[in-house]
C-alpha cells in the first residue's frame, strides 16, 4: 500500500467523520457514506473492509489530533494546559456534540467491539499522558490527579454539549489549575 493515503480514502474518512459526529455512528449507514463521498462500493470496501473499520479509523483520526496538540507543547504544565485548553476551545465551537469517544462508547458498549477498544485505547493513552505530565510537575498523587482531570474532562464534554459551553470551558480550566496547585 502507498505511504500516501488515497484521495478516495481521505474523502470517505472525512465524510464519515462529519456524519458520525453530527448524527451518530449507528444512524449513518455505509450506503450514505459511499454516496456522499462520491465513491463506489468497491472503493469503500477496498479501504475499509467493514463499517467498524471505518469507525475505528474515524476515532484514530480524532486521537491523532489530540496527540498532535500534546506533542506540540513543552512537557509538564504547558502540555497539560495545551491539551486541556484545546478541549475547552472545542466545547465552544459551532456544532459541538460532545466527545467523539464518549459518543462512540455509548453506541458500542461491548468491550470486545473494535470500536469500544479504540475508545479504551484513547482513554488509556490520555490518562497516561495526564499521569506523566502531573509527575513532571511534582504533583503529590499523579494517578489521583489524572483520574480527577479525566472526570473533569468528561463532565466538560457533556456540559459543553448540553449546557453552557463557555462555563464548562472555564470550569475545566479552573479544575486543571486546582489540580496543578495540589
């Protein structure tokens, strides 16, 4: 396979990502993705053997974006602020529908599902990132601080969608400040 993804694959992934996020994964069928991406069924299945493979690719793309934000910031407090800051900014964007991973987990509750495993992998990585960065700033209990930050993040994602997004962003950032001060 080529090192450069094909234009058709990218179009399929971009189309599916927008539809899955806006309408829900189970609500969007493969036929609709194929039609809106302007590709053939054979092209779809050449790139994604199943819908689950497409969903996993969608979640991996979201994961890669978070990892890119983390990698672009200096370690410790600045990295935590960059990741949490980006999360807070997403809460306030037009069309925000909550966390892609939490939404996917709600639709794929079976822990053996490849989609659920992709969600779990992202959450494990993010928790690990929080633990490592809190260790670097000398937090007295990085594991507890990371668990607290994950819970704040999850709550902010829900509040950003269902309630007052700017307030959720502010609360998330203040929560990080309190964890860093502990």
